[in-house]
C-alpha cells in the first residue's frame, strides 16, 4: 500500500512496544521543539518506515494526555493528525476512537453525576483524560467532515459500519455531557466557558454526524443484513441525542430524526418472522416519537460560533434523497 509516496507493502514486522516508545519520543520532541508541519511530514515518513504501527495505536499516541500535560491538546496536534491522515497512517475510525477515549466530556458528566470532581489519581481504573479537549475536538470534527464530503474519510463498507458504531458512542457521550451542564444551572461545577466550548464541539460533531448519515457509502453499508448491530446502535443513540439539539439545530435535528425513523427503518427486513428473532429494533422504532410529533421551533438568532456553523450548513444543504438508497 502506498501512503504519500511511501511504499509500505513490504514492511517487515517490528516489536510494537519498541515502536510505540519511538513514536512517543518522536511526538514529544516535535511538540517541545515546535516542529513545523512540513518538517513533521518528512520525518514521520522516515519514522514509519523504521517503526510501523497500526492506525489506532498511532492515533492513540497522538491524542492521549501526557503526565506532564493533561490540560489541553497542543494546538499543533490537529495539524499533525491531518498529515498522518493524508499519509494514510491513521484513519477516521482510529481518530474517533482515540478522541472519544480521552474526551473531557467523560469527566464533565461524572462531575455533575457525583457532585464533586473525581481525583486525578484514578488512572489505574480509567484512562487519564484531558482537562479541556473541546477546542481540539471542534477542529478535528470539522476536518473529518470535510474529508467525508470529499470522499476520502470513509474507505469502504466495514469502515463505514465501524464509524457508525463510534458515532453512536459519541452521541451518547454528548447527551450525557449536555445533561450534566443542564443540571448545573448555577454554574457551580462547570464554568460558562466550558459550556460554550462543549457546545461548539458538539456543533462540529453534528455537522460530521449529518455528513455520515447522508453518505452513500454509509447508507449502502447500513442496508446490508449484517449491519443490524450498527443500525441498532445508531437508532438508539439518535433517539436520545436528537432532542438535545432541537433548540440549537432544529433543521438538522429534523433531518436526523427522518433518517432514524424512515431510512434506518427501511433497512430492516420486511419479513416479520425474521424480525421475531430480534424484536428489540421493532419495539424501538414503533414506540419512539415519529418526526411529525416533534415541535420544531423557529431558528433562534445566531449569537454564537456554534449556532452560526449550524445555521450556515442548514441554509446551504438541501435534504438528501433517501429514496434512492432503498
């Protein structure tokens, strides 16, 4: 396989432990020396030729907090991630997985749920997470959205289904984080800045979610019989996530609900005898509210970056032709 001119097809097997150590040291040096992206691009090709690693391992090394810095991602990381993606050393699933693993939203939800901030010395039970990852998530979500739109963000059917399952996990996470901010009315546990940053990151995520749900490769993959787990995960997560964005993104919320109640439902087998072996999805689709039952408010005045992104996207994009996918 070629990646940015680098022939990776005949690469011999290396010890992953040593390779991970070399990649970690390399990234640390790049950040400490403020290495510019062009030079990083040159060096990373040489590093991979000597110390190859799977995409999810490389993405994890780049996106995980460090003992010396677990407050926020270095501003250079999103640009490095873009270069690694262009060289096909990492991919969309690996980025979404690592970003999710270390997201601030986990800690934000736990703060309000428990009433206090959990101690940082619990790394042996849960991974060390970023104190503020929302700014980096916003940038990375928009760049993945652009890649999906250009046709380079999703490689094929199996890639699409893995992305759908990860997006379902992200929806659940954002729903929990939004509920945590809503409960903290007085701002005792969360700062207004954190709330604004979360909403901006969620707005970028909504753009990505819409792009994935309307992507032809994704629709083709979801229509396959073996994609029932991915369909179920998307449907259940959308049912709880869509109501949380009705006020800020009503038009997109309507399109996502249409995707859930009509497009995903149309992919289920028509034979009720087959459905009887897996009745959960039927119960879900029949019991949840239909699109017609949603009261969609007027779009509010755009007074935030997140609102502006969503308003502009809704204004320039028309509804998809779902009929051509069935």
